[in-house]
C-alpha cells in the first residue's frame, strides 16, 4: 500500500511486510521469516482453547471476494480469529451494489479501508491486487486475482515441502497433471527456483504441458528440469510428487481431449509402491480422482496437512503485516 | 466423529457427546442432561451484557450450509456467540468452488476440520451428516440433511413441551396438518415415545396422513394414538397442539389438492376457546395462515418461545460437545 | 420498538433512542447528541489496537438485509465490532427460506429478536422498517427501505457538513445531479431545514429536477432556495457542493435522455478553480464520472471522509440505542 502501516498502528517493533501481491516478491530471507512465524503459529493454534491469542485483538480484516472461494476465505478468517482478530466478510463483492453500478475497484477500496485494518482481496482480473494495494493506505493481501497470482497458495506449498521433508535445498520435485493451466505449479516453480540444487520433473499429458516461459526462467536460474512420461519412474526418485487436477473448464467443448488427459497420470497404490519412504504426495485441492482415495491413509499423503498449513501461513502473514514479528 | 475430542482439548472434565446426527440417538438420560444444560443457558443469555460467558472462548464453529436456512444458521451462530465462541460462516456451500468442481463431501470436511473446532452441517442429501461425522476428527452437528433428520429441531420441540407444561410423561399431544411430509412431526413422534403414558392424536387432511412406519413404531413402544378429523374435540383434551404448515412444494402441479388440504385445519380463536388453560400451541415455523395472527397474543401461543428455545438447546449442545457438562 | 430496551439491559444510565426509522424523527437536540457521540467515536476507533472498546461487549447485532448493500452492511458491522460487539449476518434475507415460503416480515422479526439485541434492517419495501419496529421488543435501525428512507445516510451527510465546515447554521449548499430520484438529497434537504439561515441551490438537468414536495417543505420552513443551471457560479459561492450520480436505472429504455443528463454537470478541476478555499465537495457514493478522479487529491474532496463518517455515526447510534450516552 501507499503506506504500509495504518496510522493508528503504534505497537510494531520491527518493520513489517507491506502487501502480499505475488509470489516473486519474496526473497529467501523473507521466506525464512514467514516460515519461522508460521511454525510458531502451530503452538498458538494449539493454545486456542486454554489461552487464546490476543495478538490481533482490536484488528479488523475485510475479506473482499469478487468471486467465491470458500476454502481460501475460511482459511483467512480462521487465521484472523485464531489470533484474536475480527472479520468483515463479503462473499460476493461482484454484486456489491456499488460495483454493479459501475464503481471502480479503487473507489471501493478507499471506502473499505475506512472500515478495516487489512484487506484480503479475491478478484477475477489479473492485476487487481496490485491496483488495490497502490490505492490503499492499509495492507492488502492477494487471495487470487484471476489467471494472475495466488501467492499465499505458493507460500503454503513451499512451507509444506520444508515442513515435511525438512529442507528445500536439494529437493527433487515431480510436478504432475495440468501444468499448462495450473496457477499453483507455475508459482511453485518460481519460488522453488530460489533454492539450491533443485531438480524438477514435469509429468503431464501433451495438451497441458508446462509452458516455455517457466522453462526459460528455470534455465536462467540454473535449475535442472526434464520432462517425462513415466510417472512411476519419476516417483521412484522424487522427494515430492505434486499432483494437480486437469482443469475441465479450460477444455471448452473438447470433452474428448479432457477425458484423455484426465486419466493419464493417476497417483495410486502403485505410485506409493515405488515412492521413497521419506517422500510425500501433495495436491492443492480440490482433488477429483487424480489421487485415488486409498492413498489417503498412507502417512506420505500430505495434502490435508498441506491445506492445514494454509492456516499457519495466513496467520503468519496477518501477524507480520499488522504487528510485525 | 472418529475421535470425539479435538486434540487441543484439555478442559473437559466429563465425557462429552460425540456428534449430533439423529433424534433417535438420545436416550432419556441424555435428553435430561441436554434439557438441564439448556435451562442453565437461559441465565447465561440473560447475563450476556453485564457478564458475558467465556465458556467457549477460543473455540471456532464452522457453519457449512449446502442449502440456505437462515433461521437455523442464525440460531446456531447466536448460540456460539452467547457462549463466547467464534464463527466461520458459509451460507452457500453448494457453490463452494470445490464442491462445484466435484470435490467430495469427505474432502471438504477434511479441509474445514483443519480450520475449526466443530462443524454444523446443513445438506440436501439424506445421510450426509453421518458421512461427515464418520470423516471428521471434530464433532459434527446435523442441522438438517435433506428429507432425513433435523435433530436439533426435535430436541427443541420436546424441550418446549417440558418447559411449558412441566412434564413429558403423561402428555396428550395433538399433531396437526401435514403429517406425511413434515420431518418435525415424525421426529417428535420418535422422541416423545421415550416417555410414559403418552397419547397422540393425528389430525390431518387425507392426502397428508401420518405414515404407517411411525404408527407401527408407536405400537411397538406401547404409545397410544388415534386419528381424528375433529380438531376442536382434540384441542379440548390436549396439553399440546402442534400445528404444521401444509408443504406446497410436495404437491407439484396438484394445486387443487394443496388448496383443499391447506384450509382444512386452522388454529384460530375457536380452537383457543376449547383449549385447556394450561395447554399450549406449538409450530415449527414458518407459519402461513394455519394459525391465525389473532392467536399470537394469547399466552398459550408458544411458537415464538419455541423458536427461542432453539437458541438454548443449541447453546447446550455446543457446550456439551466442546467442553462437556 | 414496542419496548425500546431489551429486558436484559441493566447498564443504561440515561434514556436511549428507541428506533431509527426516518430522518425526520430527529430534532436539533437529538442531532446534537448523536453528533457529539459520533465525534467521541473517532477516538474510540483510534484506540482499537492498543485499547479496544468493550462498550458493547456481549451485545449481538443482526444485520437482516433483504437486498444487498455491502457498503452499508460493512459499515454497520465495522461499527459494532469497533465497540466490542458481535454480529449475526444475513446478506440475502430475501431467500431466507422462511421468507421464500411466505413468512411475514413480522414473524421473521419475532424470531430474529430472540437471537439478537438489535436489528439492522435493509428492505425493498417502503415502510418495512416501521413495521419491524412496531413488532420488535428490541431496537430496529432502518438501513434503507426501498424508495423510502435511509436515515443513517442523511445523518452522516449532515454530520460531515458540520465536521468539515464547523457549523450548520448559515450554510450555503449546492445540490447537484439527480435531484428527482436521489433519496439522499431529499433527506438531506429535510434535515438541513432544521438549521438557521440555510441557502440551497438546485443544479440539475431538466429531466431530474427537485420535486415540488421538497420545495414546498423548504418554503414552509422559511429556507431560501433557488434553481440554477450554472454550476460554476453556484460553486463560487457555496460552502458545500453535494454531487450525485444520475441513476441510470430510473430511465428505463430512454438511454438517450440518460446520456444527455449524465454529462451535463461534472465536478472537475474547473469547479475546484472557483470553489472557495474552505468549501468541500461531497458525494454519497458510488461515483461514476460525475466527479473526475483528478479532483480526489484536492483537500476539499470530502467524499471518502464522508464515507468514513458513516462508521462514526453508526457507532454513535449503536451506542445510544443499546447502552445510552
């Protein structure tokens, strides 16, 4: 935001993050700080019943969602509440009478910033979060802006790898499924490139292969990658298999292409059979049948722990943005 | 749920209810305990302004509603807040982006349980609450699952009889209106059968008579019942007249049948004229014209007190499920 | 409401407002009290982070919105939370399953008053707020009822003039834009007429001129007014220019008339050039292009401060209605 701190703010003892707009804005030090605070949040959450946190007491978060995303919204709202803060919700800001009447996002932001201390924005247009942050005098968090960015998802993905495997440097990562349309795998590739000795395997049907911009970026960062059509072989040598849903909505009327792509790479008991003992399966959810349900009970199935990590990452960001470390 | 207690829970001093799925799960002792706590909740609510309760401070309830039911939702949310707890709301989980994309209820539950301490589920499919409870590691309350169960309504109905009349054993109860389609009258018949010397009168248009399964059940439990077409005669000897709305939506295109059924048994001043002084009129609401508005001011009109009892019953259940008696 | 105070209320030391239904209900003394408390609320809000208010701790506000108005709803909910109170929300009460089934507003109110301490009602029918207040035993605030009243908007408008200019007596006020359809300019004219030596200029396209009922009312109150088609000349002698949006939805298929009306009176840099140094530009928002965005950075652009004043006015009303001054 134009000014990172609300005028009323007087408790901060260390500089705070300004806004959270895109995954690329974080360097390794910033990531380390976020992950360290996220880890502390596990204890804060565990203490909720006996000794609930008052860290964000008196703070008000506005969740301004121009398209529905209940999972993300509930995760942010739970994060705010676990820290003692309060929430103003709008699930359906697109019908915000003012937006429907032609009000600009900037005018809406100027109004809502008068009622709250931080804005969590979900929008259907790429770049909306940046515009909101440029307008607001309070912090803005991008909770997804159209085909653009969803930085808190990228952060929780990287945090999950660190939390599950214990390290990020040296990771072997298999990205599986819809690599052309998946916002999450693209952001994850950007973020993981900040670490050392990374190896990435792309495993995807031909119609949804990883695009050249990411491959070029990885090359420029010296990150090793290769494409493979053999999921079992990749699984046998990875630390992390990151499976994604084939996004039907991107295929339009070509249902035949969708059906062909969809069944091609399934994470099932056979994959578990070759996956190293220490490795994990991740997925951004929702999951259809690209991971079979009999995988869920394996301790290496990390996707629900990954969703839970979204809570800790968002708690950490809210704390860092509002009161600092 | 698989485990009744969240891992974080350390304050419980007595065993707690696991989940609330169906009216039949409660025996007389369980009902007595719930009703005793519900009665205590009246004082808790009265003290809200001077000395608000902190019994559920730090607890987070997720209201996951796959179909709208504002009355039930607000009642649960008020209950949580009157006990010092916090709420995550989704009014429209059916459009939960994940559900729309094909995510199973089980996967949604596994995500939401990571963000909250208890789930209140309203769903359009019979059996959904049981599936949710089998999946979740936190308590689940069924707030209505399609044509299935709505156990908190049944509990508040029985509690209202006890609270208004002073006893449940020996009650004479007239069930009036749509006995074929009314989920509430069916559940009430199941629950009241647990008490002694009950007599039930069924008063309904022919097209919506009480079904045989309930009649058989009452026979097996030794509960006396009879059918009558004379509302005035029934009203003159009952402790409780439980009126219900004829459910238009069940008649499809047979509007003629609906209109005939609708006007047949109306609770009005004439009914009040024969109703014993100590008796009460109940109704699960919403009410159309099956109780005339000139009845509202009579002290025996108990239906808005009944709605209020929904608050106390839900406060009691939340307390019992989360921290025990 | 039938009784202004909830039965549980025991802390009030001075008589409280009953309900807030229409702008005309307030005399100068009542307005002064509200504005005095609103001013105190600025300090309460500033203290939110270090020393959050507990004035309304344990109080529960139900926002019952039968049509969406996110700006107004968030403003009320922020007000309640800044005072330590809690909120029950329904964004879409029209689909309230009970309303959809034919339940009367009165029955809905009787239920919701059992769950809350104050009701904020937005409705699509003129007169709905009065009916709700006549039914409820707790306070009701009208947050807009169809073409009827929106009294908290009128209060914040008058408060903004007082706060910005320092006085209300002797004000010269230019009302610009859609004076025929604008609920806000009509209410503002009513309220400002309570003060001394007021002069009002009406500046509007012919198709949306101020109606005779308001002109007659001003005449009866001895308020001087005139119509003008020269915005620059009016701006050069006013303390307040109150611009409004031409309401497209009122023109039906006559898009040509709308387009002609819309471009006629724009507040831009030229208007700023003649506007006195101490004067201000106001607008109820949302704004389209009837104020150009290059005006926003001028200190005399008061419309976002005006929106913020909505928070303080609503905090003041909630405090006065629930616990008194």
